């Protein structure tokens, strides 16, 4: 089936579908909304939870060499001085003298002296720090300033010794974390692509400095495979290597995995070689010996760090964009959200064909049984075609219909959203089938 060509019009359709179906709402909408902040509705919250578990499973539970962590958002302010964020975590800001709009200088045409919106004269570029500040405690003065973390990574670095000691892991090993990060972006936008509050899924892998390149390549491959497993259309992904002018202050080499969104190719995840930059700086600032040694590596050394840093909200947007499909059926344009069963908010819907002859009672029992293991949905209202259509838009991969024959031989039709195939199965077979598709 050819997919519709994605463009900004498609983006508008996706945003409106997200609101209508309960994936994503504008934050504080009844107050007119808060720019760049979004809330996840019932389907969105479920999708996000599934996505995070899918990442967590792959990055911790299915491996022996990665430990999980959940560090606090507020950290000692010195962390951000040491890490270089207070000085260097900036974007170049430019203002239009006429319309007063603000832009990221690196996102407008190079060398342009004119405002891209109104053609007015632009100010000189100045560096704008992206960290949000707040105050700790009742006194609002310089001494009580704390920052909302702009990346989850520092929470991992300051806990390197703790995790190493309590887990008894040996290098090479990693620490993974999912959590909120905040950046006072100059130009947020494109729905949940760039927001000021977002969640990151980061993993920091500690290696011997002589092995950094090998592990860097390893993690590039692993992360690429993860997106394949997630079921994305891999033709829409590509690698982009950072040039010298793009590299963050801590990075030796960096590659982004980019996705082709309706608004163009953009970063989805970064894989960075952060060298020993962060741990060395923290060692210097605290006087704590963050060097590593064991019976294999006799000498003491500061490990190099390979970081994989993905945005949870951005991956969720990618799933939605990638899944969006329109199909003409009998003169009607129908939307199918072809979300993989692994992360789909609802795994299966259960329908009695009609509201009589014992079918609702039978279907209710099937629903109660499946509900013990899977997120399922029971729907008895409306024509069967409409019920299918509602589930296709919600991204539900399977619909199970109970008809007259079910009451005689205990088989039900399982309809596959993408192939439209219908197969008759009994409850234990359905349970096995869903288990394979969802957790396999
Ligand atoms: P950009 O150049 O797009 O601002 P970045 O290079 O600063 O991004 P990183 O610091 O590498 O981004 O962050 C790692 C990941 O965190 C990104 O790949 C993205 O998925 C996510 N991310 C970063 N900033 C935002 C944001 N403002 N909103 C949503 N996700 C974000």
C-alpha cells in the first residue's frame, strides 16, 4: 500500500488526530494553552509507557552489563558549573529589530542579515543559556539558585562510583536512565518535536580509553537495530556525523540518527563519544578519585564514556508520523495508525458482533481473561465497521470478534489491522499469539 506523501498538511492532520483520539493535548488548553508544553492523554500515556519499557528492556533488563538509575532533576548547582553547562550550554540568539521575533542564528540562512518572517533588520548574535533556573528554599538570592537539569547524563556521572560499588560491575559497563530534562529553547516547535520540558532515555557506557572507538561503533549498530525492532520504516532513517562546528563542548565524535519528518530530516537520537571530559572535571572539582582499576586493568584510569541519548517524546512523535496512513475505502478516506504491537497503546479490541444471542456475555468473559495480561478494550457500540475504524485510528493492531459460531466452537475471528487478514482462533491460541506479537 503506498503511503501518503508526508508534508506539513499531514502534520496538521496528525496533531488533530492526536487531540481527537487522546494521544496528545495542548497543555493548559482551557487557559489558552502554554506554548511548547503538551499533555499525554489516555492513548498517549499508554504509548509513552510502552515506549519507555521497550527501551528499558533492551537497554537494561536484557543485558548483564547495564544498570538502571533514577536520579533527581535538581542537582547541586556546582555540577552544572563543572560540566560546562553554565558557560557553554548556549544557543546563538538573534532578534528582529522590527517584529521582535527571536531566532536561533544557526537555524536561519547563513550570512542572512534579514528577518526570515518580516524582512526587518536583525541584531548581532548573542549567546543565550538554555538552562532553566529556580530557587531552592524560601530565599530568592544568588546563593539559592538551582537549575532544572538540561540532560539526564550528569545524574549518571555523579553516581558513577555509587553504581560501580553497589552493582560490582566491571568495565565495560553502562548506566541507563529515563527522566525529564528542561531546556529553555529559543524556538520550540513542530508539535512535540522540540519542547522546553521533555523526557530523555540516556545510557552512558564506561570503557577503557583505548577501546572507545570500538564501543562507539558497537553502540551505533545497537541503536540502529533498536529502531528496526521498534518497527520504524528504516528508509526514513539515516546517520549524520557532526562536523567540527556542530560538536558539543564535551564531544570527540558524534553521530545523530536522523528521521525524515514531514518538516524535513531532523535528529532523533545522538550517539556521542564524550571521552573522559565529564568524569575528569567532576574529579577535579570534588577531589573524589573517580579513576577506575581492577584485576584486569592494573593501571588507574578515568573511563571514556560512550553516550546514547534519545528523546522519548521525539521518538513518540516519530512513531506517530511513521504509523500514519490514509487509505481510500469505498469512497471514504480512512486513517490507519500502523503502530507496532510492541508499543501500541491498546493491543486488541474485543467486539461482540451483535448485542444479543449471548454474544456480549461471551465477549465480556474473553475481555476479562485477556485483560489480565494485555491492555485490551471492549466495545459493543455501533456497527462493526465503525468499531474497526475507531481502533484503526487508535493504532490497535488486532480486533477480536465474537459471533454465533464462537458460542458453538469457542473460535473467534482475529482481524489484523495491517493485512486485514481474519483468522479464527480459540482463547489459548489468541493469548499465545498476542504474547508473541507484543513481547516476542
Ligand atoms: P538540537 O540540536 O536539535 O537542539 P541537541 O543536539 O542539543 O538537539 P542532544 O543534547 O543530543 O540534542 O539531546 C539528545 C536527544 O534529546 C535529542 O536527540 C532529542 O531526541 C532529545 N531532545 C533534545 N532537545 C529536545 C527538546 N527541546 N525537545 C524534545 N526532545 C529533545
